[in-house]
């Protein structure tokens, strides 16, 4: 084709599309504008950047879910496109991964236990989806999300094999966990400013669910701590300390507290004691300062924030909820423990009596029996669908077969985490710690059933596994050995 004719055709198409999009925007229809902008960004990034465009999209999603949390999770690019951020990234990233691996004549799956276990779990969940769609409709697809979010593992694992993409995602997590700190402060100090003015289509971009934010703060503590060891810059320790202390300000901090304790035990198991000593010192100093301030102000210490955090920590060891809690901010964590135990028992009993092997299915109401047992049938505000435990949710929806598959996935994750802890690389330590924190929180909370926790978890797990399968670089020269020893000393 004649070049002038080709350029003329492109110009005509561009003008027509521009006019159409302009008219649509004036009518508050942003669908074509959004698609055109995304396509343009894709072409520019593919042309100018060494990092694939889908890696940038994944980075934006991780940042958004960490900082924006529930608010970011509800954003849709256009009213006519019912796509939430996680699903939008999957629609872009999965075909890109398939095309990239096909062009390079590669397989997008590593031949290790964790990859095979995740594939088995996804296959088991997908096999029963058609039946559940016929029985429960679209709601089954929403519950099935806890399975298809595992696609982020393979996407990020593929990016973990590229130095440029891996660097982008690691830096994104640093920026996200550092940016979460002022976001939490803003939510606590001036929530109306965020909810009224920082919005998209009337939806707050930053809207926090306390238990999920507590988990992010716990994961951020370990990640920011390892940034100090990697860079040698002590201000990261201050950021990590702030992240740790902010956990206590959350309305539901217990899962995060338990996850921090469990992950710290792993650090101690590989003889890294400094982080545990630092945690004790940080909490002790902050508590002393706050308690002194309350005493000087003549206020009752039992109404203080440190006392509320203390009651939450004590309630972890009170599964039956028989303890006495007096701090108003604690919200009666004992009753919350009974709430969870009764719900878990009801789901397990119903699954065992109805369909122990294959479960109740995606879309099944896992709360019906619990509402009757806990006398909540008249509570019209109760809307939770998951019994606050990934283990119980998997068993309830997928039965013993799905549960055993999830245990296999967990075993693969544990093996990967332990390998990274033994290697001692700062990035590996940070990634492994985040995997441990989020997994532990998911055992006692709604974390992996939704995108706020699942996208971060599977992305981190994929990067961690790519690093775990990578042979550690040999320290052949005296200089390299000295650098390795310095890094080791800083992390300890």
C-alpha cells in the first residue's frame, strides 16, 4: 500500500475514533476512552520499555490493593465494562503470558512440587464450577475467584525470571508498603477527606478494611526491615517500626499479630535474633511512652490504645471466648472467637453430612446454619459469605479432595519459604516472610477469598518461587564474600 494512503487511512480512523470518544465522554461514557488509553499505554510500553506491559499492569494492581485496599478493589474502568482491577489484569496478563511463552517455545510452569500442586488445586476447583454455575448462577463465579486468583502466581513467577520485571515488582512493593503508612494515618485522622474527595465515580479510591490492612502492615514490616538490610539505609528500620506499631491501631489486629509472631519464629529458627529483639524494644518503648502520656493526662490506662492491643493479643490464647475484656476499643474479642469457632464447626459438620468429598460447592451459602446457631437470623446487616478461614472455606466449598489439594499447595509454599530463609538473601527473606504472614492471616480471616489479599499473596508467592528455584550466586571473590557478610550482618 502506498505510504501516503496508509497514513491518510490511519488519520481518518484516528479522527473518527477521537470524535466518537469525545462525544462518549461528554455523555459520561468512558468505556472506549479507557480501552483506547490502555491500548495506547500498551503500545508505548511495548515499544519503549524493556519491561512487558502486563508487568506494569500487575505492579499497579499490587500497589492499588495494598494502599487502596477495599476502595481500589471496587473500581471499574467504565460502567459498561463490569471488570474489577484483578480481573482486568488477568484478562491482559494471561494471554500475554501464553503468547510470550509460545513465542519463546517455553512452558509457563516450572517443574517443581509447588507448581504442580497449584495446578492440581485449580483443576479440582475448575472441574466442579460448571455444576455450581447451573445450580447457583453467577454467584458461584464470585466464590470461585479464590481459585482463579492463583493465576497471579504463574504470571509473577514468569516475571520473576526477568531481571527488569522482577526489579519493577520488588520496587513496587517497597513503594506500596511505604505508601500504606501515610494512607493509614489519613484514614485514622481525616477519613472524610479521602471518602468525599479522593474518589472515582463516587467510590473512594482508599477505603480500608482493618483486618486486611493489619495483614498488609504485618507483611510490610518484614519487607521494609529487609530493605534496610539490603540498602544499608537505617531509615527503613524506622518505616518498619511504624508499620509494626500501626498494627495495634487496627480494629481487628489479632490475625496480623499472630502472623508476625509465627514469621518471627522462622527468623529465630535460622538464627536471626535481631528482628525479634527489635520487635520487643519497639513495642515496649511505644507502650511506655503512650502509657506515660495517659498517666500524665490523668486518664485510665485501661482505656488506652496499648491496653486494647494487649487485650487483642491475650484473646489469641482464648479460643472459647471466656476471658474478660474491658477496653471499649477491643470490641469483645472473646465473643469474636466464639463467633468463628461456632461458624467453623457448622461448616465442617454440614460438609461432612452433605458432601464430604466434593464439598457444598461454589455459590453455596456457608452461613445459613451458623446464623441459626448464633441467633443472627434477624440480623439484616450480616452479609459475610466466608467463614473467616481459608482452610474451612476450601473444605466447605471443595470438600476433602479440594482440602487435601490446598494442603499440598501449603506444603509446597512451606518448602519454598524454608529454602529462602536458609539462603538468607534480603529479597528472598522479605518475600518468604510476606508469604508466611498472609498465609497465616488467611487461616483465621477472609484474606485469600478476595482480591485485596489474594492478588498480593499470589504475586509475592510467584516471585518468591522464581527466586527459590534460582541457584544462589556464588561468592567467588574476597570482595563478594565481604559484601555477603556485610549484608548478612545487617539483616541479623
